[in-house]
């Protein structure tokens, strides 16, 4: 009788508290939305006032430049095969920058991820240090690192490679550490019981479990790095991006070359996307049906 008499008021209290929390959450959500809109409008107005022209005033001409590139490429379509051959070495350089930087970044990411994973770390007290180091690596854009290195080392592929590898190590290190956390620790404990060193425990007990996912993420990052290496070419880091910048800078008369480089870059990214999708699926699921 006592429980029956007390139960309805208690339910009512819980319902009232829940509704209060819901209304509070909605108020906070609405306030956040208002602040976001205000910041967006203020930022847009500031950018528009500092630009040479307004966004809305120039939106009518938004497609003029792409139209000029396409029209000139179509007019000189007979010259496109020659342009493909001429700029293929620059494309190879771009892919090489992406490949080397991905390899170096992935190797560094493996070490950082193992040192920053709870239950696997060689120095458990240093886990926050290694995690913050990866945060810094991810936070600094490749183009900023490349600009600093170009100022120090001069133009060329080396600054681009270092910049992309640095950022890749931070990005892959975070992903690898999440994969490591799902590894079964029984093999590690078994190796520890027979006196294995930390390196032996990682190499024999952890790496065989997580290697397929590591490779899958590394292949995905390789696709991203191809795009990044092409973009860094615009700041003097070499490769196809550097040639594309020169063609665009000269403007009318070389738009056919710019169009040829756009086509080369698109086909390359599409090719590696299909290849990496196929092998990622093979590594994770053991079948080749995932390519698309």
C-alpha cells in the first residue's frame, strides 16, 4: 500500500525532471544555432568587405573561368595526347611524393600508436605526451608545414614529402591507436609470461591482429596524399601541381594544358581509388567484391 501510494508522485517527479532537461537542451541548442548563424553572417560580411569584390556581385561570373578552360581544351583537343605525354613525368613525381610520404608517415604512426595505446604502451605515463604529439601533427595543415620548409630548404618535392608525412603520421597514428585498442591481449600476456620483450610482444602478439586494418587505413590515406601532393605543388613543392599553377598563371593560351593536367589528375585519383578500394576490401573482408 505504501509503495503504491508513493510510486505515482515519484514517476511524476521523474517526468518533470526529464521534461525540464529536454527543454533546457532545446534552449541550449537554439542558442547555439543563433550564435552559429551570427558568427557566419559576421564572418561573411567581414570577408566581403575585405575582398576586392563582393560574393553576390561576382556569382554571375562563377562559371566563366571553368567555361574558358573547357572551351579552349575542346578547341585544342588534338593537342591533348601530347600534353598527356609531356606532363606524365610530373604526375609520376606527384604520385611518388604521395607514396613515400605515406610510407614514412605510416611507419611513424605505427610507433606512435603503439606507444599511445592503453594496455600496450611501453611507457604508460607517457601516453598523454604521445597523444598530444599526434594531435599537433594533425592540427597543423600540410600547406603550412610545406611553406615553412620551402622557405628553409627551397622548392622541390622534399618539403612536400616531409609536410605530408608529418601530417600523415598524426592522422594515421590516431586511427591505428583505435584499432590497437580492439586487439586481444591474451597473446601479449602469453608472450610476457615467457619473457618476451616489448618489441617482441608488439611484433608477434599485436601486429598480426591489426595489420589488415592498418593497411586499409594506409591505402585510404595514400589516396588523400595524392590530392595533397598536387595541391602543395601550387606553393612550389614540385609535381603536377607546380605545372598546373604555371599553366593557370599564364591564363588564356595555356588553358588546354591546364585541362590536360586536370584530366590526368582525375584519372589518376580514380585509378588509385579503385585499386585501393579493392585491396582494402580484400584485407578487411577477404574478398574482392568491394571494388566499385
